[in-house]
C-alpha cells in the first residue's frame, strides 16, 4: 500500500504537468466553444421555426375570424337591403322592429342606426318632425 500512495502522491514537475494539461485544456476549450456555437445555431433555428408556426396559426385564425364576421355582418346587411328593396318607404318604427330581430341572433354588430337620406329642401321639416 505504501508503494501505491508513494507513486500517486509524489510531486509532479510543473513542466510535465503543463505538457500533460495542454491537450486537456485545449479539448475542453474547443468543446465548450463548439457547444456554445451549436447552442446559438439551434436556438436561432428553433426561434425562426416558432415564429413561422405562430404566424401560420395567426393567419389561419384571422382567416376564420374574418369569414365568420363577414358571414354574420354581410347576412344582416343583405337583410336590411332586402327590407328597403321590398318596401316603397321604410320609416323609423319599421326599421327599429326589423333591426331588433337581427340583433337577437348574435352580438357581432353592436348597433344598427336609422340615418335616412334627407334632401336639403326637406331638412327643416324633417328636423321639426324628429
């Protein structure tokens, strides 16, 4: 046992330690540098992929949202146009009754407004009646 401890615990000359340590230090530094480079490359590629995935999902969701809003709004606007096409004159009361029916079927549109076109010559009489 004494020869074993004497062999492994004996002092090693500094020059020999330096010559033995250089390859280990060089391998350690090279490995660390390569690991850092690979980490940043992979991180960059993953970030790009995540951004593309996010943008694709966002585009799909925006498309679905636009389609659903368009269907809801366009259908209601077409209904109002049909009301005016079917009647010679639509007054405020008829419009209010018709629109209240449209508002019951969803909350996509906040409100429909009664804003009739009034010629300048009839404006004063219309304002008095309102």
